[in-house]
């Protein structure tokens, strides 16, 4: 495991305290019960901005702290423990990274300070089908006057309904499946022709399907170079994979801690069930899998901070996080027995979040295949 600096430890502890006090699991349950189409609590997001969390990877020149990906990963892990719904992943990590890696000075000045302070919500619109496949892009961008016209549909866009800025992957050349010919565009969420439809997901957070019906943008909306968006998109996705893996690690860790407390207090046949050897063995495997996943996640985040090639490590982290969270959610329900099957118990919320997070930005099989290709297996 990484040896944290004093500042990183303080950041993690602050995130832990805030998540437990201001964004407990009951907050997600309340969001679900209210039947709201909001995917997060705006007040909680505003607090995150005030605490500087939205600007952790944003450079100081744009009102961020430039604290790095490991720092943001520590926050995501703590918010993952309480299933806190927020735009940290979509906005503070993914969108901020895209702007930092590919934005012009004007684009950075226009959006990064607003992201860093929590004023703006931004997200990446990439997938067009049920399964993550970032090169399978059909949404087209054709020249229109001095700018471009976008036509097509994106689905499962995180925080897409609330987004002030959409970073859209479109095809300006090549065929679906090609990395050449992909161009990224900055599109205001309220632009004419943008039609957003709410998608209800199992984890109660929701996402959006977004249709682009002849959406007109100027030449200055291009992020990076025309047809060369993959050079930005791939490293941005690596950050998404590693950041989501950190959040999933937190969710799996909390499931373990809650279940461990139950094993220590629940009695059956006159004994505490934690004394049963079969349950001890299962808990021991669960713990070792968590520690292995932590090593993978921290290695990916540290590689990103070092500016190294993090493609293989990011996919390794996401694959391991999918596996351990799947295990954790199942074990949490099973070890709690009958109560674990009730809606009143939080185990169901953890399982539902697990299934959504597993599919988001590619499941274990997608990332195992990608890791194998990158490693030349």
C-alpha cells in the first residue's frame, strides 16, 4: 500500500468524517424514496466545492489545488463507503482531466475554475450502447458553416441531466471501431437540439440518455485536434477507470466492515456466528481480496500522478475492483441471512450500487481483455 503524506492523510480523514456525517447511506435511501430525478444532492456538491474537493486535480492557476489523482482517489474511496451520490467522478475527475489534458487556454479558463469551486457540473458523453466500448462511436460531427453539427445519441451519461457542460466524443472520420477520426467537442448542456432523457438505474442514482439533433457548435468547441480526440480520450478514460475503482474499493471495504461487525455480535445456536470456521474462512478471503485490490488501485493512481503509462494498471484496478465488489455485495447479503434480503437493511443498496459500478466504464471481462492486449498476452 502507498505510504500517505501528512496532507493526504488529513484529506482522507476529512473525507471520512464528512461522508459519515453529511452523506451517510441514509441520504441515498432518502434520495431514492423521494422519487427525485436528481442524481445527487446539490447542497452536498456545493459543500464539496467549498472544501476544495472538486478542484483536487485542477491546477492552482485555475483555482484548484493540483493535489493529484491519489488524493482524489482517497476522497472517492471514502464517499464510496457511504454510497454518497455526487458528481466527483464525472466532473472533478473525468471532465476536469479532459479539459486539463486537451483544453486550450480559453477553454480551461472558461470551465476549470467553475468546476474547481463546485459551481459547474460537467460530464463525458461516450457510450452509445449497453456495454462500454469507447471506440464504437457513431455519433457524427459534420462541418456546418464555420463550425460543426452533431447528430446521434449517447447513453448512460453520468449526471447528464444536471450537466452544464457535455464533453462529447463524435466521429469526424473513419468508421465505428477506429481510434482515428474521433473528435471531442465541448457542448453546453442547454444547447438547442440537446434532448436529455432520464434513465432510472438500479442504484437509485440515475443517468441520462442524450440525443444530439443537429446541435450546432463553433470551431472553438473542439477539444484538442480534429480527428485526434483518442489521444485525449484514452488517458481520460484511464483516469475514469482508476477513480471508479477507488470508489468501488471504498464500497467493498464498507460492506466488509459492516458484515464483520455483524459476525461479531450475531448469535446462533448459542454462539457468536463469527466463531464458525466456515464464515471465518470466507471473511479471510474477502479481506485478502480487498488488500490486493487496494494495491492495484493505488498503483494506478500513483502512475497517473507520475505521468507514467497507466493504461494497464487502470484496467487491472477496475477489473479487480469489479471482482471484489461483486464478492463483497454477495457476501454481505448472505452473511446477514434473512435480514440481508430486506429493503430496510443497507445490504441491498450496496448490492445495487455494486452491479451498476461493475458495468460502468466496462466490466471485469472488458478490462481483463484490455489488460491482456496491453501486456501482449
